[in-house]
C-alpha cells in the first residue's frame, strides 16, 4: 500500500542527491502530441510508456512533456525528441507503446536515433 | 474516442492551453441513480459568451494548425447519446467549468476507461500545474490534491522526478481500486 509517508522518504532521498541534478538540465525533451487527433490515435499509451520506462530506468536527463497538434494528424501519435544541447529534433510518427520503449532505450539512453520510426522513413 | 477517460485528457488540454494553474477533475458515479458525471474546472483565461456558444461547433477552433476542433463537440455528443447532458459555464478572465452527465446503462455508453492513467499523465507531464482529482463512487471517495503532494515534497523532488512518478502511479491505482471496489463500469 502506497502512503503519503513514503513521499517524505522520497523527498529526503532527493534532498541528499540534490547536488547531482538540477531542473532545466535535461538533455532530451520528449514531446508527445496530445491534441484530439493524437489522443484518438492512441497517444496516451505512448506517453505512458515514455514516462514509465524513463522512471524505471531512473533517467534524470529526460523531460517528458506534451504538445498540441502540430498539423500532421495523419501521422499521429507523433513524438518529437529534442536535444536541448544542440537544438536538433527527431520526429517519430505512428508511435506505439512498444516503439516508445525502443526509443527510450536506443535514443534516450544510447543516443542512437531509431531511424525506421522517423517521419522521413514513413512518408 | 474509445474511453471517456481519453476525452477527459483531451478536454483538460484546453484548460492547459487556457493558461490554467489549477484544474479540478471530478468523476462521480451513482450506481443507484444510474448516473456518471465528469466535471473539468479550471482557472484559465475563460471564454466570452459568444465563444462558449461556438465551442460546440466542430468547425470552430482557435488553433491555426487545422480548421476543425472536435474535442468539445465529441464529448458533448457522447454524453447526449446516452440520454445525458452537457454544459459549459465560462467567464472571461475567471475560468471555465465543463460538466457532462452520462447514463451508464444506456447501450451507447462509452466506458469510462482508464481514468487513472489520464490523471497520472496530466500530473506528471505538467509538473508546474496543480490538479485536484476527485473520484466518487456511491459512498466511497478519493481526493488527490497535487498542492498537498508539493507541500510534502518541497523544492527538491519535483512531481515529474522518476521516484515520485512511480509512487504516484501506484498510489492512484490503489486508491482508485478501493473507490471502484474492483468492478468499474
């Protein structure tokens, strides 16, 4: 059973590690399209997979967020991975939860873009 | 939409784009009266009376990337086709409240679906916003207020840090299960 008391333990642990990370220091920003088109196409399981996989691996350098419709509804669920260091962006299309796990492992952890899921390979 | 919970996610995005800092999401079920109500209330920029009238029009949208806005009209249709009702109250500068009522036993009722995932993702992906999630089923009630979590966590552990998201997911799932009593609609 999870309790609010556990949160205090999490806070205390975080306090000890506070020197190790700072907000805004994220190396990757993952943006999942969560407008009506994205959600209807199945964006929620994709977003969930990113959040869960990143949490499972304890990735501190990744920020997962959502964005609106970027105008390519036929390619939804769309995920953009932005490298905050150099500003480069990779757009993944027609994503699924399984593909999301691979993007976390290959791209976010090991730095290798999963080319076969990108918009370039799917249009 | 396959689940009403997906509509909630969609509708809440409107609150987020309206610049809300506090969003109330309430899912209330009354099995005796055969009613399920979903309310989303925000303190965002609100709408004028004219805008309120036009949001239920699928061909109205403030966005520029496409010409249709289906979120609100879909939600309204889903409520009304079960014999339920739908209303929006909004005041410019104050915020918007949207309330949809459903009749769960109706043949056209779309299942509520995984509302826990919806709330979980809304919280973890908008760590700077506050949410109050209230889930009621008959006599049972569960309330999660991110302002309370924030108070416990302080500055050092943001709501989207890995440890907190894992805790939050488990907490939401367990508490929701207690309220739903294992047989959700």
